[in-house]
């Protein structure tokens, strides 16, 4: 079982950031809090063994892909092949926050992280901890909810399944997640915006902003 470190999402200590970013940079798997729910993630780098381990730990089919948590707004144009006006409007309104945008992946997204349709899901969370980890690691964080596939998402450090914590290299515990609801997922690929999952941000707010 990896170490369990207490941390603040708003003001993470340099010591925790150094240990967690080093774990990620060397191919490790980290359970981490976000503004929505707890996630389990790795550095989104080519041929990272941590990527495969996440599927094993979560017991999730490899036909599914892992969303990326990004550090900065500019990462949207870096990792998306095209950024429709609707996507820019939504990101401007809801990032950092609980909005995940599915976009066509740019050439900077390694093949193993792309969906079968060439897409990547991007989110800039409202978590100084997560965004700083991405910056220090030098890559987005390929992350999914920290639970066995099909089970309820963990909304606090104490609710992370023991098995998940034991199989990860490091667990960051920041107490209860502020929102405690999964992000809303919106596809901006193709001519029409599609809400794939209604989560923390209600569908009517998405439609209102995108329709401006």
C-alpha cells in the first residue's frame, strides 16, 4: 500500500507536491482529490505503465479512455485539434470547474490516450493541487474516478475503497470533495453540441451558454 498524505486542495504544501509529482513523473499511480470527486490518475505521457495499471486497479475495460485533467486554459488549444466557438464559450464560463469537454485530439495526444473516434476528454478542475501537479509533472493527468468500475464514486478520502488505496502508489487525502458530484461531460465534436453526462453543471446552463 502506498503512503497516505493529508493535503489541502486550495493551498497544497510544497512537500506533498514534490512527492506526488515525483511519483507521477516516474510512472506511478496516485489517488487524488478534485473539486468534483476523487480520482485515480497518472501522467499522460507515452508508454506510461501507470496508464495500464489504472484500468487494472479500477477493473475497467480498456476500450474506454481516461479523461485528462489539465493545468491551464491554453492547454485546450494545445490538445484539441479544433476548438469550436461553443467549446471556448463553455470553457470560459465554467473552467476551472466541473465541466469536461470532449474534443478532437491534436497531434500532441499520444495514440493510446485517444478514443476510437480520435477524441480526448479535457477538464481544468477547480483544484490548485491538481493543476499544480500537472505543471510540476510536465503533462496532463490521465484520471478517472477512484472506484471499482460500476461502483459509486468516492467523494472523500475516507470513502476511497481500501483495495483502490492499497493498489495505488500514493493517496492524497483532502477530506470531502467540495462539489461531491461528477463533472458534466459535453461533446463539442461535430456540428452539434451533445451533453453526454449531466453532472455538477445542469444541462440548461450548458445550453444557455453554448447558444449565445
